[in-house]
C-alpha cells in the first residue's frame, strides 16, 4: 500500500483547519489501497491553530503536527513538512481549501502510471485576486522568466503531488533563502500540469499583503537570477558613453561660442541623476551581498518548539 503525506502549512488558521481536514480525509478515504498522514505545520500562529492540531491528533493518530517557535513563513513550513513526511507520495496544500482535495485522486493515478514524478497545478484565471494583485503577479512572472534560466510557470500553485525521490532532491537544496516555485523548476523531473479555476478561501483571510508579495517577488528574482548584476554593468557602460558624448558637445560648444559658465542647472540635474543610478546599481550588489551574508551564516531555516512526538 502506498502512503500519501499531506503537508499543510498553517498560520493563524483556526477557522479553516477542521473543515480542511474533513474534506481532505473524505477524499483520501475514497482512494483505494492508500495510507495517509496529515502533517500540519504551525507557523507561529497566535490563535488556536496548535490546540486544534492537538485535538485532531488525539482523534486520529494519522494527524501529525510540528509547531514552530515563531513565524518563519510558508517556505520554511513547507520545508519542515517535506523533511518530516514519511509517505511515498508527498503533497503540500493550503489549508483554506483553495487547493481542491478532489484533484488528489487523479494526481495519484497519474503518478502511479509511472509516467510522471510530479503532478502540479496552476490556476486558470486568478479570479480570487484583486485587479492590482493580478496585474503585479503577471508582471512578476514576465520579469522573472526573462531573467531566470529556470522556468517559473505562470500561475503555478504550490499544490502538487510528488514522489519521494523528487522531494529528496528538493531537500538536497540547502539554501536558506528559499523560493519554492524556482526550486520545483530547478530540480526538474517529469511534471504533469493540471489547471483549475480559482476558488475563494473557505474561511479566514489571505496572509499575503502586497508588501509581503513584493518582497517575496524580489527574493525570487535574487534567488534564481544574477541578471540584475549584468544589467547594472550595462547601465554603467551606457552612462559612460553618454558622458563621453556630453564632453564632446561641451568642448565643441565652448570652442564655437566660448560660453563656459552656462549650464549650471543642467549640471546639477545630471549629477543627481547619475548618482541616483550609481546608488541603484550599488544597491543591487548590496542585495546580493546580503543574501550571501545570510547564506554563510547558515542559520536554521525554522526552529521547532514542539511536535506530536512530545506528547
Ligand atoms: N502560511 C504560512 N505562513 C505564513 C503565511 C501563510 O504557513 O507566514 C500558510 C497559510 O496558513 C495557508 C498557506 O500558507 O495555509 C497559503 O496562505 P494564504 O492562503 O494566506 O495565501 P494565498 O492563498 O492568498 O496566496
Ligand atoms: Mg490561500
């Protein structure tokens, strides 16, 4: 019998957990010759999330949980889940039922056929997003796919069912700054994509503000592309060329009209503009440097405060 591990990161999700458990369990029970385990991760919630995990674990020993010492983010929660999952097939799902559990049946069949190592999902329309978030997300995928060598599929969700082999290769990537959408692409493997219409959350609110998403997008670009550094070299060269042109123009103008004093305001503008560009490019280098700094420290990506095994 195969075992499916369902990894579920949760951050202040007291309203959704039980609904999610019930719905997903129903599907897992319908699947034949399957063992299952739920691996809930409490990502530093301040509500009753952990208590609900404990309650479910009492009722069903196939419900396991890991509780972090504080909020480390969804990436860290997924990693912890992958590391502790014991199944032959591992999936990660949001607890808000935006990832339809009924897809698990066909996903499992696809993997079982031996043709694929991973069945991944992407949302068709992003119906649940605000127009601004929709627009910014589209721009992000355009930019990151231009910059990165790894394909980052537009609209890809984290919801996917993978073989243990693929998960092990994901775990072999030990980077601290984790950007799963890129990591999934980087490890490769034979992936089948299925699309579905976006759904609204079953309860609670999205944990992502536009600010958090913006930061996440920059992390993604930095983690999977060094092109911004190359671009800053070209910006530098372009401005050197421009400066050279200006020098020629000024020399010729002074020789012809002998008017060296004119142009002070434009000079100030040019100095401000060019020093802005310089700071911008130094900033790009700084961002990469800060990532190197954090990687070299190799701090733990998450810290576990307690698990079901402590009980
Ligand atoms: N989540 C998490 N840690 C965080 C933020 C979110 O574990 O810091 C979990 C959250 O509980 C949910 C999943 O990640 O199960 C997706 O979050 P959300 O639904 O807020 O994101 P959205 O669907 O809006 O992209
Ligand atoms: Mg969600």
